[in-house]
């Protein structure tokens, strides 16, 4: 567990992931520690060098030598980024940590590539229940004696009382009625709120959040952001999400059912899925598996490639990277079978390199092995196939084989597409529209071929007017059948 020295200020952190990769800094909230974001560390460590820090005055980090402000925290974080990273970082902030992240992005936009904010403090005004639990500090604030409260909290005279009150109110205020947080994790989260000797910092941060109202400033934030909020958050009121919706139009705002102020503990699966989609994490079967450098390079490569594919049309770079993370890349030798007619129709394919040949047996019974396969067409890079079978689960109509030079294909599974549509409805809708558009263009081609065949058939039936040999109806039918099969594969 590294300790960083920021101009004499010690910052404790928990590090996980490859130190040579892009840095992701996880920032906890009020009355907490790095543990507040523990459920996300292993997920993010698949791709990033993760540093889950203790803000000054919390956890194992000593307090600042002056009264806390959120701007002070942002300045400390900026210096930490300069020390640990050669480029912009990813920020993941919870509650007050979300406010600190947004403030950092406003003050130092060049240091932040993108952000994930979980139940962030926006206005600085916490819920009425929290204010009631903190009624003494609130009262003294109103009469201008908040510094007296800070001093008393530092001596422990009020700190013990506040801890007992908030401990009693914690579960209904911070967690959903149907919360899924395990009891051991709940007790560990509460241990941070009970930690002795941090009363002064807690009091200072309570007032610091109120003094750092972000209302009216959100539209100036440049880095892309995903904002997650528990539908039953009674710590940072859900009304703050309305400010995000009104002012921060570029932010991706998601409300999570059955979650309070701690969705990373209460609804971990959907929270991780949203974050993985937003950050373009490679598809891995295990959260404990770290993505190989090659996997990350492939994701970047595929993201660039998708710009010129049927599926990636009109997507921006961030969307293409998100989409790229949903694909499996497979390489096939020349002539190797990619998929057969009798294989389940749950995947769509995009040709990335080489060619993919379509082989079919016009006399075969649907769903049965083919006996007399013949070559129909070749698919080139950027083209899709298998989309009908993926969408409706129906039978495939052809075998696919790698061309003479081999082929690299990208597989998109139906379940992954459905998850993408749920996690990122804007991107999922765009991808489905692009698939439909490619299918429509293919059908237009079929109609054009049909019209051509009909004209040729009529010309063949007419008396010959010249020396050229007439085109027979059999030849026309055979030509159209080949064109039709090529155009309607799967």
C-alpha cells in the first residue's frame, strides 16, 4: 500500500493493476475511506493502474494543516496525478469524492480523461435526515459559529454524540429498503464512519460541501462523465440528479433501482456493467483476470476499425471503443470453417481482415447438415453476416469459411448486444439501427437483382433482333438465384 508525499501531505492509497497502464484514481466520500470503492477496484484493475486513496483526514491519511475545502482536495489530487501519471487519468468518485472529481475537472480539465461519479454531491446540501443528525453543526452554521463546532468536534465532545446518532440512522438513510449489501461489508463501511479522531475533518467537510455548490457550473465540465444514482438515496438527495439532467447535458445519467447511497455494494452487478460499458473494459469471464496488453490493443484497434464497418457507422470514438469491448476477435486459417448451418444462431460476425466465403446447399433441408455445398459469395472487411440468426434465434442458411488468405472476424453475441442496449440505450439503439440499415441496403440490392432478372427474362423471351445469342431463362434464373443467395445469407 503506497504512501504518496504531496508537498509534505501524506496520501495513503491501495494500488491494484498494472503500474504501466493508464491511471484510475478512486475517491471516496464524506466519513469514509478507500474501502467505499472496494467493489470496483478489481474490475477497474483489469485495464487500469488503480489507486484507491484516502483523502486527507480520512482512513490512514493525516489531515490537512488547514481548514478543508473541496478546492483544496482538488488541488491535492491534481498534484497527485502529476506525480503518478504521464497523461490524463480516469476518476471514479463516490459522494463527496464525486464533488471533488467534478471540481478537479473544472479546475484542471487537461488532467482528466473521463469520470464515473456515483451519487455525487452536487449542491452540497445533504438530505434533511442527515442535516437532522448533524443538527448541532447546522444550527451553529446558521448563526455563524461553525468554527466553534469544528473545534468541539476536534476535542471529541460532540463527535461521540454525532457518531451515535448517525450510526443509528445510517442504514435507512444510506441504504435501500431492499439493499443487497452483505452484513460484513455494511459493518466495514460503518467502521469508517465510527473512526475516532476524524471529527474535525468530518465537520470541516460538511461545511466545505455546502460552500462548493456546483449548481450553475456543471455545463462547463469538459471530460465525459457517467453519473450513477441510487433511486433510494437518502444521503445525497435524488433532487441533485435533476440539476445534472438540467445543466450537464453531456453526462450519461443513470438511476439504479433498489439502491441507496451505495450502489457499488447494494447492486454491484448492474453498477459494474454500467461502468464497464462506459470505460470500454474488454469482455472477460472473470473479474479477477487482468486484461492482457494485447487485449487492450485489440480493443483500440477494433474501435478504429468499426468506423468503416456496417455496424460502426455514425458512432463517435468513445462509442466505438465501448462497442469494441463487446466483441470477441477470432482468427481462422485459409478454408477453415467459421460456422455451420446446424450451429446455434446466437452470434453475428463482422469481417475485420481477409475474406469470409459463403457456402450453401440449395437442396438441403433447413437445419440439417449440408451435403452438396457450393460457393455463393465472399464477404469483405466491414461487412456483417449472421445478424438475422442472432436477432431472431432462427436457423442459419449457410456455412461460413475463411477465404484463401484466411480471415479475422469479430463475434457479437446476442446476450452481449442485449446487455449493451440495457446498459447504454443510446449506443445500443444506434447499433441496432446500423444493423437494420445494413439489412435494408441488402434487401434493396435483392430487389434490384430481381428487377434485372425480370428484364433479362423478358428480353430472352422476345424474338432475337441481332446476331448475339439470347440469354436463356435458365441462365437468368441461375444468375439471380446466386445473387439472391449471396445477398440474403443468414
